[in-house]
């Protein structure tokens, strides 16, 4: 029997200030509507979240200024549509207001078998693989995708 695969994505961002700081007010105000947009998007499957409905309190790295976004989508196209062809794009364009540039990759995507929920540790390893090896079947980017293992 052939497995069906979904696309997992991790992106991280280093905040310019604490979430409580007025500099981050617009970002914090956008969390709920952007998360609702993702949840309602065609092809959305799952996202990492805490009891508040976002992942801002989840520490995936030693650096407390790093925010983690981890989600699962039915396809690369579905993820791309959300990131670049929805209201999310407005906030993506404004990211320099809230986040510092990073010297290493801050986003990675990879294929997972349907039914698997990725962990932060798994996602961190994929990000490390991308930083070390560049885009490969194990860890790639939206601009340099690889076909699913069942393609």
C-alpha cells in the first residue's frame, strides 16, 4: 500500500523586542486573524499551538527571542497559496518591523507521511540539514521544492 504524504513547514523568527513591547503590538494583534486565516485555508491540516491558540509561548530553541511556527499542509501549492497569495502576504512583507534578519535559513519544508505530527525537535533537525546541505529531499524550501516520496 502506498503512503500519502503531506508537507510540513517550520519557520522561525528572531523578535526585535519582547512580545509585550509596544514595538511588537501590531504583530501580536495580527496573530489571531492570521492564524484563523491559516486554519481556514484550503489544504491546511495542522499547526503547533498552545492553549492561547498560537505558538508564541512554545520555546523550541535556547534563544527566547526566537518564535516558532510549525504547520502541516496537504501540498506545497496549498502552503504557497497561504504564504504568498492570501492576507498573510501583507504581514510577511512587514516582517522587518518585528524581526531581525537571520544569517542562517529560517524556513524549511519536508514531506511527512499522512497521520504523522512533526515535533519541534524533528523540525530543528530538518532546518539544520538545510543549513548544512542546502535543499535536498530531506529538507528544502518553497523556492526549491522536491517531489513527494510517493510521486
